[in-house]
């Protein structure tokens, strides 16, 4: 009998936005889809290009982005960068894909484009080729729901809001205060309301993929689903679904793992504000002395671009001498490995959504110190809804910092948060295991793509 030739599964095009916190979950999604038999094309900008050798099974399609070598990623310029990338990449993405399709042997079918919400130029390209597109959300449902409600809140006269309302709850959002709607990276509210990035204005996509977990955001997912009745798939945390895929744009310093090996269980506070946040030198000094005075062991990520002022010796010599072996400082950490290490007892974080999911998956409670955008909402949910972290809202000065570290690492309050975090870790483990909500949702997504 002749060997039966199984039908080849189609290609899925993945179009990430070129920031670390956006590239990682999309590469993880690509890995999960590849393991379900799909061929993968990563359509990526030249700026912050992922490393093809880390993913030998994928086809990489570089999209000329016409950006300078070092584009301005500062919070003030971030919206402009999003718009520029979308304007510059639409035509090159269409051309590259057309070339890929014509060069194939005729059996290479592209089933759909899965694109980051803020890589929205992909929609027009998908429509050009008459293939479906699926919107991938790098933020939690709670954040998308709030952004989507901004026009309504404006029409009802709730925003812009006066300073006297900062502490008031946002109507329809029982967990959020007006001050949790960060305007720092949104520009003026007028810009926001006119901008499709923060609303769900497009109806051109055929499904939503969320890097979240059903039991974490059941209410928000249901509300969003009612508003936009499209198929949706909550498949997170994606780093748990595709744990082996290496997605970092920077080289991690693994020496911190041997340092962690020498520390007592749950004794270390891990400190990182993610891949983009920039802090003033005086804030970094206050953090340093807060850490030193707490007398707790710490692992601190100080990226080369963390400080707003470039400086050779960012940290004072007296601080380095005073902490000695009790502190470990790296330019970039293997974060997932760090959070999984038994020595780590707390995470002082900016509450980026990936960092949040990585911490929850390992049962590590947090000090939540948001820096901008969605992080304020994540911090509020972590502290007031899920009860997995302390919301640090004091002035960034050494004494309140020391107190917050002690509350998390030493006090009864921290022990209770750790218990909650350990329960969350178990819930997440169940969700990503066979039969769990995220695992089954990933299978359902694969079925949908196959049906195209
Ligand atoms: C930003 C937003 O804050 C976030 O909420 C949004 O959804 C994506 O963009 P970012 O500042 O990059 O993200 O934070 P985060 O989402 O936490 O992503 C950072 C990633 O870098 C994480 O996956 C983390 O594991 C990784 N990282 C960070 C390292 O691998 N090593 C480090 O030293 C620091």
C-alpha cells in the first residue's frame, strides 16, 4: 500500500509589534500553534528583530520599517512610534507576503494573519489577500475593556476628570479609580478618543486571542464578549503553554542563578521594571537605599537604558559596599527562571502584563509599582481584586520603600499574599494542563484556523 500523504497544515502569519513585552507572547503563541501542526511565518520589523536561530522551525519575513537605527521609544513618543510603524510597514508587509506566496509550490496556503492589536496595519494586508485576521491582545481583558469604554465615559462627561475625582471609582469599573486611568502614554484624551488604538473601532477581525486565564478575568472576558460577540480564546499564560521558546531580545546574565542558589528559600526580593520603563537617577538611588536598609537579599535588574540620565557609575560606591554579597545586580535577567527559583520570595515589579503573568504562574507575591499605561490597572487588580500584591503608592523614597519590602518579605501580610499566590499558581497549572481552560482554548483556536 502506498504511504498515505497527510494534508499539509496551512501557514499562520504572526505579526508582532516590536517591543519585548509584545514579541514574547506572540512567539510563544507561534510555538504553541506550531506544535499543533501549523507552519509559521513571523512577519517582523527590522527594529528589534527576533532571533531566527532561536526558532529554526519558523519562516522569518523581515519587513522594512524605514525607522532610524535607534528610534525614540520614550513614553512621550510611543504613540507616534506605533503610528509610524503601522504607516511604514503596511505596504512592505503586503509585498513580502505576496512574494512569499508566489514563490511557493502552490501548496502553501496562508490560513490567517494573527496580529498584535497595535500592529493594526496587518488588517488591511489580510483583506487584500482575502484571508481572515485575528486580533491578539497583549494586555488583559480588564485593560482592553476600560480603553474600549473611554469614548462612552467621555460622552457621559466622566472624562477628562478633575483632580478632585482622582480617588473616585470609575462608573462600571468597581475596582478602578480615575487615577488608575493613566494618561501619561495616551496623549490627551482627545487624541485617545480619536485613536483606534485604544478603542475597539475596527470590526475587520474575526476573533480575539487573549493572553489571560479564564478564572482570572471571567467577568471582564464575559463583558467584552457581550460587547463584541466574536469567537474568543483565552490561552494564557502563554509562557506556560510554550515554556521552551526563547524570546528575549537581550542577552540574559545567568550568573544570577548561581547567586540565587546560595540564598535561603523565599528570602530574595527580585526587582525589575520590565523592558521599557525609564527612571530618574534620584529614584534609582532611593530604591537602592530602600533595598540596602531593608537588609533583605535582592536581585535587581538595572538595564543599560534604565536611567533617564546616562551615567557610568549609576549607583553610589557606599551603597555597593554596604550591601556586599547580599545584593546581585544584572543588566538583564532570565526572568522566568528567576521567578521559578525557590530562593525568590517576592517581586517588586512595574506590573507589565507579561511580568504579572510570570509572577502569578510561580506563586510569587508582588510589590506593585506601575510606571505607565496598563500597568496602573494591572497593579490595582493585583492588589485589590486578586490580593496577590501590595500597591506601592507612596513617594519613591527610601523609608517607604524599605517598609514595603519588609511588609512583603517579613510581615504576616506578605505571608498571606504568598499563600494566595501559591493558590493562584495551582489554578494556573490546572488551566494550562490537558482539560484545563487555556489548554482547551488553544485547541479550539487551532480548530478555528483549520476551518478557514
Ligand atoms: C509593556 C507593558 O507594560 C505591558 O503591560 C504590555 O502588555 C507589553 O508592553 P514591558 O515593560 O516590556 O511591557 O513589561 P512586561 O510586559 O512585563 O514584559 C517584559 C518581559 O521582559 C517579560 O516577559 C520579562 O520576563 C522579560 N524580562 C524583563 C526579562 O526576560 N529579563 C529582565 O531582566 C526583565
